[in-house]
């Protein structure tokens, strides 16, 4: 598999160095091949009222939004990316939407490289509980992280973060995700983008106490055609499985008589393409 504009002989473009000119194409991020497949473990832990833990194997794609994977025709039903699956104007590009989102909140990433960790569409279906966009400056530093959260009610919400050097950030919870948690509390988050490991970590705290955590992580590996086929065979219908597993675990908690919290109306101004009046969260 090759990124647009690259030849088969070159292989996958390595991931941040200085942002290149349009004529040069995307610059490599040292040691991180792009596009890449990140296979690893998803782990969830609920630590209050009804304790519940689970883990399962999963994979996500790590891609440059300006050089999305180009796969052989027979893999296209299993690997595709659309701006309409993410936040912003569905008729715009992924880059245009992320740049506009950041600009609306006072962060200029127009000359940045944008790297996305997300699920691909599989047979027309996609569900991404969490997509992450790293905005990498021409100097190779991470200026901002956009964390895009989806729930099973078809809603989405974004958090614009400026993590510290270790990739850590905190923010108030603003979005209804699980029917068993209300929109209260604060998130501790960490986003790691490196040659040996790419990972996301979320801890929800109520009054300082950790009540829920979710993590995903793995090593980025070049998304060759062979690796893509092997991953699809080893973990078939990934987005369908994610949707099904969320519902199975929800039914389990409901049968354990865990109270369901009322879902409030959600009107994300970014989703509706209106500039929000909101500070960046560090």
C-alpha cells in the first residue's frame, strides 16, 4: 500500500519533521511509518457502583490527512476515510475542518502536519469512539491535539487540547457517552505518538476519584498490502465489532441494574459549523 503520490518501490512514507512545501510532499516523522496500522489492546475499567472490566484486541489507522492510504481495488471496501465521518463540514476535507476548528478557537495550525489515529470505513460502516488528530508544527513540536468523541446515539463532540511534553492534558467532561454516566467530572488524558508506541488514555474522575478508564495502544507498523490483509483477516469487521461490543457490555450493566442517566440535548457548535466561545484546555 502506498500513500498518494508515492511509488510502490518507495513503500510507506516514514511519520514529525519540518513541514514541507506542497511540492515536496509530507515530511517524515522520525521512525514512524505512515500510513501505519496500530494493533493493540483496548482496555476499559469501571470502578464504581458496579465494577466491570474488559479488554479486546483492536487496531486503528495512523495516517497523514494529506496522504490517506491508497489500497488495491480489492481492499477499498475495507479501507476508506471520509471527512463526513468526522467533525466539521462534510463537503470539506479533513485538513480544512481541523484547521478551521483550531482557528475558531484561536490556534493557527494552517502550516502544520495533521496526523490522525482513527478507524477506517469497513463495508460502508464506521464507528469511532475516539479519533485523535495531532497538529505538528514545522519545528516538529505538537501544537495541539484534537480529540473527537462519538457516542452510539450518532452524536459527536471535540476537545481541543494543548498537552504537555509528556502528552498529558485535562478537561471537563462535556459530552454524554455512556448511559451510565452523566455529563459530570473531569478527564485526565494522555496521547503518545512515537516510533515504538502510539497510545491514548482517558481517566474520568468524579470529585477527584477515578471512576472509569479506557486505554488503547500499540506499535505503529507500515501499512503494506500484506499487513493490511493479515490484519483484516485476524480482526475482521472491526468497526462492526466495536459497535456490537459496546451494546453487549451496556446490556450486561443494565442487567446488573446499574441506573441509566438521562441523556441531555447535545448541540456541539463545531459539528454545526459555528465558531464556539470556548477556551483551549491545557
